[in-house]
């Protein structure tokens, strides 16, 4: 049974604090193992990748067979049904259209002193996109990672996707094709992250790595950060549903279960101002759960981390939501727009009862790669900006240097950086020595 909390109870703060601080993933320390894998790939390159793929994925590769050929991609894509292709194409088109609106503009202006200032945006040259394999091989994640990179203007996109026992998901390759990715390697785990970061004879290194993965992949991303950029370290998924009024309990139950079926460490939370609605939703979950193919996973998630909170009013619900800072926030209330304005910490917000989070996972358009574990307090979901760099630009005229340079000289002197001040002073002195025109 899920935990039920009531903000009116005397022990609410203590129990709510326990929920916030609960660790929802295995605490197994994999850092030493991952460090060893990274060292091995840096030292032995392709040979290490092939050995590790044979060991972990039961697949024997050579450097020549690590990459999917164009013919292999075409053959796999041909297996996709017309209906699946249409759905994936619709998703790709909507994701692309949404992310095209995120492209920032360059800027340039000249201030009152005559200094021309501004910035410009340029894409990273190469990005590596990690796609989990096996049961967690999600073509939607390919679209969500690759399309923003392509829209940003990344020239080289690389996908690493493990194929345990040689089993390939054709939809993953179609998603790559729809996203404009042709460089796809059938390797995974920490070894794939190491290859993307440091390169081998077969796989050239990239500038940024994005995409979800298991604990080994997450640890590898942490360890290569600095050599390359990364998107985020994603934890178990989560959804918070705030509901009031005349809502359909089955709809809310399905939204909670849609998150719970991701994995046993996922968390589904309902906050409602109506105890009767909370009771009805809990009953609906119990009734629907046994019919799910992933009932064992969803059941474990709901049993261990499911939570129903009874709040006094929607203002209090918004305050609790901001403390939780959920990855996904559904507002199934009469006036979702007003409530959304009060919910300032959330990865993605879904407004109204006809906007289930599951639609956001696939076809609504916004990215589904979102901050977890309360990190929405300080970070954002994946976007075009993750694949862009902002470079500042400044150009001073002689007059501008003469106007603002002395202040720079003064500040340099206060910091004890003599050469800094002298580099400005030398130019101003020459300017002052020029005859007046």
C-alpha cells in the first residue's frame, strides 16, 4: 500500500521530510569498476570495447562490425510496420517543430562609450547520444536526444546502443534515421561512454554526451565530465499529480501507474484536497494494477514509493510541489493555469485532465529528458541550448578604451595584477601621445 500523508497531522513535516530524503536507487558503489573500464578503453581502445561487449552483452564484435552499416540500418528499418512508422514520424515532426522555436538569436550593440558588445551561439561539433538497450531501448529517447542536437546544428551525431545477444530494436534505428543520425554503434555500458569521451581507432571522440543509462553509465558520465560535457545524471523517474474537483479516478490511477511501470524505483505521488478522491484513486490503482503486463514492476514502485497526500487547499499543494520539485507535474484541477504559475520548481508541467504525462513522453513536443531527484530546483530539461555554446564578443574603439580603461587599471591594481593594468595603460598612453586632429 502507498504511504498516505495529511498536512493536518502533527507528524506531517517529519514524514514528508522522510519521503523527500528517501533514496530510491541502489547504493552499490560502482565507481571503482567504472574507473577500471574507462582505463581499459583508453589503453586498449577497440580491443577493450570488443572484449567488454562479449562479456556483458554476449555479442562477439570486431572493430569492423561495431558500427551498423547502411545496409543493416535499411534492413532493420524495413521491418517497422506502417502504423509504427507513422506514429514515430508524427512524434519526430512535433519534437522538431517545438525545438526549432528554442533556437536563440545572436546579439550585438554599441553602448554610449563606443564599445561594441554582444554574443553569438555556435553548436558543439560532435555529440554522442547514449541509448539503453534490452527492455529499456526506447526509440522516443532517440528522438528526444538527437533532434535537439540536429536542430542546434551539431554536425556529427553518434549513437551508442547495446544489442544484448545481438537483438536489435528496429524502431531505435528508424528513430535515428528520422533524426538524421547515421553513425550508430552496437556497444553500451561504461565502455561506450569512455569511447565517446576519449575515442578509439574506430570511434572518434565527441564534445558532449547525452542520454540515460544504468548506474554504470551514470558513473561513467560523472567520471568523464570535464573531458566532455554531459547533459545530467538522471535518477529514477517520478510524477506528481495535483487533483481536485470532479476528476476521473481511473484516469489519475493510470497516470500514476504509467510512471510506476518504468521501474521499481520510480515514484508516483498524488496530492489532493479531497480525501474521498484520494481514496478512490488508491482503489482504482489496486483494481487496474493486476492487468498490467509490467504489474510486478509497477506494483513494487507503488508499494515502496507511492504516496497520497491530503492538502488543505491548492496553495498548500503548490508549496508542497515546489518542495518536491518533481520531474513531471500534472495539474488536474479546474484552473490549471493559475496553479501552474505558483509551481515554480518542476521539470515539465501538464495542464488539465486531458494532458496526461504519457503524451509528453512521446508526441506533444517538449523534451522528456528531465531533471529528477529534486534537481528541477536548479536545472532544466534537455533542449537545443544543451548543444550550443555562447561566445561573448567585445570591440572597443580608441575612445571607448580611453573612457573605461582607467577603471580596469584601477581594479587590476587593487587585485595586485600588474600586467593586467599595464596592458591597458600602454594603449591609453599611446592614445594620449597622439597629436590632436
